[in-house]
C-alpha cells in the first residue's frame, strides 16, 4: 500500500509486529464542568479524580506501556500547548501538535496519523481522548491489544464498553458477530454506531444485549485510517496530507496557515467510523474497564469515593467542607475557602477564585446553560 | 428623687420637658447570619439592607432626631470599639462605652443610664438594639415620643410591634388596658412578657389580639430604671453605680477591671421588665412600623426587594449573580466572585473571602449549627 492513491485494502493482515502510536486529541472546553473547566483551562488539564494526575496526564500514563518509544502524540489548541507541554515532560515537543483553530476530531487524528506515517511508516495508531477516566488499567491494555490485533487485520477497531445503565450521555455501538480473529476471538464486527439516544431507546438497546458504549477510541493502521478518509472525505484527506508533508519542514507554518482553515470540521465518527462500519470495516473490542468521559459533576461524583456515610463527595480537601444534614452532595472547594452546606441533599457546590456554582446533581448536564448565560452577559472572561 | 437610696416612685410624673438620650447596646455576634456576621465583625457592623448604611449607622440615624445634643451612647465590646467609632463619626468618643467583657443587656444599659444620669441629671433614656431594622421612621418617632410621655409619667415604656404572623423568633408582650395618658392615649399597661413561644402558643397569642412583639426597646427616666434595678438586682445596681462614679475620672479603668467581672450577666428583660411589669410599672406603646431584628437570612430576605419576578433577593451587586430555573433564592455575593445558581429554589448562598454558605431559607435559623461545628473543628478564626 502506498501513502496516497491506492484504494483501501481492508483485509490484508500484516503478520509482523507493527509499532503502536497513541494519538491524544486534547480539545473541547467541557462547559458542563464549569467553573472548574474553562475555555482557557479545559477539563483535561485538571485533576478531576483527586489522584494527583490531570486527565491528560492520566491518559498518557495509561497508553505509555503500550506504545513505541516516543510514541505519544498530543493534538491540542495553540492556547493550551504550553500547559499541555508543562504537564507532560515525558512527551517530546515534536510530538505536541498545535492546531491553529479547532477542526474537530477527524482533522486532529488524521493529521497526527499522517505525520506519524511519514515519520515511521505504516504504523498502527490509536486515538484516546485526553479527558476520559479509566479505572482498570489491566483490562484497558488487554482491550487495546485486541484492538491492535484487529488493526493488524485491516480493521478500524473501536472499543465498546459494557453498558451498565441506559445512559443518554453516550453514543452506542451495535455489535455483530465474532470476526474469529486468532488472538482476539471476542472481537466482533460493528453493525452501526448510534448517537446519544433518548432514554427509551437506550433502554431498548440495553435490553437486546447487542449494544455497547462508544468510548471514542479508534485503532487502525495509519494507511487504513487515511485510506478510508481519502474515500469518504477526499478533500479533508488531501488537505491533511499536504500539511503532513510540510509538518517536519520549514514550511509547516505557511502550509498550516493556508490549508488548515479550509479543512472540514467533522468528527472521526461521522467521517470514517460510521460509513466504514456500513462497509463492514469496523471491529469492536468488548471491554469492561470502568470508563467515563467525566461529562458533568454528577458523573464526576460517581468517580470519587464518599467521604461520609451519606454518599457525599469532595474533590479536594474534605477538611475544607462542612456538611450538616446533607446527603449525596458534591463539593469542590478551592484552596482558599471553607464550603458549608446545611440541609440540602444532592447539591453541587463548586468554588473557584472568580465564580461559584450551586446546583443539583440532577441538573449537572444543564451547567452549560450557565456558561451560555455568562457569554450572553458579556462575561466571557469567566467562561 | 436622689441618685441612690430612695425607693422608686413609679407614678410621680415630671411635667417639664426632659432631655432624651438614646443608649445603643451593640453586642451579640449574630451567628445565624454567618458567614457575613462574625464574632470579629458582628451583624450590626454590616449593611444588611443594601441601603449603604450599616445596621448600627441606621440605628443612630433613626434616633438622632429624637435625642438631646450629643445624645447617643453606644455600649460595645473592646474588640468592636474602633470599628464602631469609625462608622459613627457623629458620636463623640466620650459616648462610645467599651465593656471589658460581655455582661448582657442589663449591665450595658444600666451602666449607660447611670453615667448619663451623673453627667446630665435625671434624663429620660431609651435603649435601642444596634442590629434592628425599622422601615417607617415617622411611626418610629411617634412611638418613641409616646414612650417618652409614659416615661415622664414614671413608667418603663416598651414598644410593642403589631404581630403580623405567629413568629417563634420573637418574644411577645401581653398588653392590658389603656393607661389614659394625656398625650398618648394608646399607651397600655403591660400584663406580662413572654419568651419566644412555640408555634402553637404563638398562634394562640395572635388569635387573642392582646399580644405584640417585643422589640426590646425600653424607655424610662434614668432614676426609674436604676431604681427598679436597685430593687430587683441590688448587687448589679451597686456595681454599676460604682463604675459610673468613676467613669469620667482617672479611676475608670481600675474600677472597671475590679467591678465589671463580678456583675450579673442578665438581660434587661429579666432583670427589670418582667418583674416590674408584674408590679404594674411597665407601659407598652402599640406601634406598626416595619420592624425586624434580622435574625437570619430568611428574615434578611424579607427586607430586600426582589430583583426578578421570582422572589429572588440579592444583597449586593445583582450583576454578580446568575440564576437559571431558580426562584426565591437569597444570594449575597462578595465583590470578587460571580455566584451562579441552577435549578434550586429558596436556596441561600453567601460568599465571603474565607467561607461560603449554601443552605435553604427554611434552614436559616440553623445556620448557627455551622458556627458551632466550625468551633468544634477548631476553626474559630472562621467564626
């Protein structure tokens, strides 16, 4: 297979061991986690689990045992590059890619895949969002390894998380039958992807036993991913290849400035995963490691241990929180103030230097409305 | 009547106009208004009504039209004297009395009455708490003037506020019949005082039409007040007279240090008002000026205008408050942060530099429990 031109050969397995590279797109502002997450300091830069590592640090920690040397590439916005670089001394500067503007996940992942292919040949790449939380490292590694087997076999492999509740916050994967891959018998074909469903649809999905949560991880040979992209979105593909050609040269800035703004803004799910699934080219690795995209304060709460016998959670120093007649609260104190809660259950209180949020766990998804309201009022500096 | 020795002659009216002096006891920490009110900065030092005047400033403003020249005396704790003095440039330093330690209202008011009597003769004194809010100045002045008439007639006059709801937060006055005072026909005898009742008792009181709220204002000739005190609490009386003798001399500090710690800690209600009412010596002026002791954030809310159509109140800059799907909230922002409330009704959020309170209006009276909890944790600096 050549870098450009030929159509994708889905099912020619490579037999030798192929190096694996992780691509970590680090974008998105996480407005449902405001005021912790800001456009200037999005959620992936924060330690949201109280482990001492930010989400992007934990993401890199997680993939490090699986990748080739210098095998992690971060793709992030210009305004976050310095913070990302500061948090990740183990990632070389050459592997921190900055986008001039957000162009969604296909451009970010496609660019990284194209540059990695130019640098290292037809390696296997996997994309891992910078802001997800995974509990079980051993299961995660096993799943990625199964994904690599499927990728060697020519598939775009994705990881399907066991759906433990009819969540309306995640996309779903409709799983087919086993592909009979030698070293990964549990890998199945993907029949289709579905967007975040309504509650009734989600319940129906769960009842069939055929649906899994889409963790947004895609593993494929670089040539396979880019080949699909060329077929599905040829302009986007060609733009990315043009940038990749110039990436490690003096031309990078000039070509980026010229080409990047013209690129399609599209998620990898729509650009590649969905159409290629329809062609039979996507595989799913069933996995059961605790996974969450920490979308809001309610899902964040689920990841924290309770610090009392009433299901209350604190992200930070629980010595700075006083609760009286309050169960199930989620409190995020800042370092400077004591937070006191009296007689309110399931309340969310988040304190920062310039803004305080008070809401309920049930309203956690609506926190983005506050960000919208602040922007309407011209208080963009708080968002 | 002499300063000391003779028994009280309750019903010898003075006919000439007697100068009136206001005594403002400024004590109490207002723990139910924490974290606004602190032991180091109690509620009377705060502008709790958004008028630009603190409660003690408003109290002095209110009595100023009624009193003789240099006619306001503040009695406060040593740690608050500087703040009180700073807020009240119109009160001379000689009229800001500092107590070495809190000895409740009888000692504070009795000392001021004794010093005023020594300085000015048998004037009429009235006590007005530093932390009450009164809406209608004209009615207030009229009521105090009726109280002065009753005081001239030898009574200890109190002001009874029309009870508009069966509050369990106030004491009640059981009113008798008119005393037939020439210039103040509506002044009645007091049958008894009752402490804060339970809800059922309060409802029964209201139903009789004979009960009024005790606003804690007492107006009497200095000699009458001190005469009653001498009869009811001779040791306290003698101690106060000893201090008063030394007050405007070089001996003040020495006598205060020796005598003050030995004084009975008792409220004027128990020391004088209740026993003297039983003797027929207390009169009540019925009044209907909007009155509140601003005991907690719920009563504070009642004093503030709504800044939306949903009964929400802001003490401070409402530009610093964002509410979405929230009715009836009470928010006190600090100058430094925006407070956002999403999906909670009747919530109370108070932000300060070192502490944030989140509770409900229904729990407002329990806020003192948070102060107790902080002290239990050794966080006294926050209280």
